């Protein structure tokens, strides 16, 4: 078996894998990993970098202490990195990725939200007297996501409980539907994200969270208690402006900082799949 086709570093290597002399070429191949495993580790790098690093700066402009904290966090979450000299894949990843990430994400956000042209709307401030976190989170998802545009094209929902990697990429880019706010439940606005929600609405919510990158299945109970209990409601959050989404996840639902960044990273990755931007 070729080393590039293994899920762990080549078993014939008896010592710590040294850092390559250059950072050119495929990082995945340099790490001797399969595509699926590399995606999993890349998701950890993304999450840790969003917590510890300033993503508007290049690798060379980062605070060395922050870079150290980022690498230690990555190793803690992925012990496999101990097989590499000084966890060099974590550093090689941000050397390649950080200079490109802010502009890429702005492009994705622009494309995603320019597909929908909502009327400007005011969002009432959140007060401590509005009730429990569960009710407040559900109400705010409805309020923040209210949009009105054209009628919906008919899209068949899948009944499968399995979602291969290429399933999300197959969501059509055409069709930018919109929904009127229902009286008793949340629903996603008509957009590319809404198309995803319609196609996956039959997928069990816990299974859906497991298939995201990174896997956030462990947050299933927290989200359900906060009123986010199915794929459609989760996708409604994705379609919010970033400031509203952050307020909802951090304040209304009460996610810890690390868990918030995991959810944000999963949503960004899912959004890039929809836009065909890859990982």
C-alpha cells in the first residue's frame, strides 16, 4: 500500500517524521494521509486557528505566543500530530492557509448573501426578562431569519440517513427561493442554504451534526435544548448575517467560546461546499 493512501503515517517509518525541507507540494501527501483523515485534521487546524490566531494576518505576522498556543491546542485535539517533528503540519497549514482565508471567506459570504435581497429589518434587543434560553433562542432564530421573496421551487427531500462527501456538493446552485415566516415553526429563508435544508430535512439531526466538518455531534443536546432540533433550523442560523449569528450562538444559546468556533467552522465549511469552493 502506498504511504499516501494510509490513515496514519507510514508504518515503515520507525522515527518521528521530520519536517520537509520545503513547504511546497501537497501537505496531505507530505503527511502520508488519506483525503478523509486530512480533512478531519484540517478542520481541527481551522478551529484552533480561529481561536488563537489573528486571521487577518499572515503566518509571519502572528504573535509567536499565539502560534505556540495554536499548535499546542491542535496537538491536544489530535494526538496523531505527535508523530511529526514539533507538529510541523500545524505550522505548514497556517503558512499556506492564513494569507488566503479572510479574502476567501469574504467572497463566500458575499456570494451567499447576495443571492438573497432582504429588506432591512430591525432586531429587538435581548433582555433578561424574555424567558428561558430555549424559548429566546427559538424566537430569535425566527426573528433574525425573516425574509420575503419569490415562490419556492419544488425540491424532493432525501430519506437516506447516509450522507457521502459528494452529497452536499451536488446541491444545485440555481434556484434562490424565499419563505414567509410561519406562525408556529422556524424555516430557512429561500437561498442556497434553504435548498440544502429542503434536501436534508428527513436526515436525523444528530446524524447531520456528525457528518459536518468538524463533527459537532456532541453539541446535539445543547442545540436541541435551545430550540435548534432539526436540519432546517440549523440551516436557518447559517443564513443569518455573521453578527446576528454570533449573537444567537454565544448569547441566546450560550455556547462556550471553543464550541462557538467549532460550530462556526462547521457552518463555513458547509457553506464552501455549497459554493463549490472545496476545503
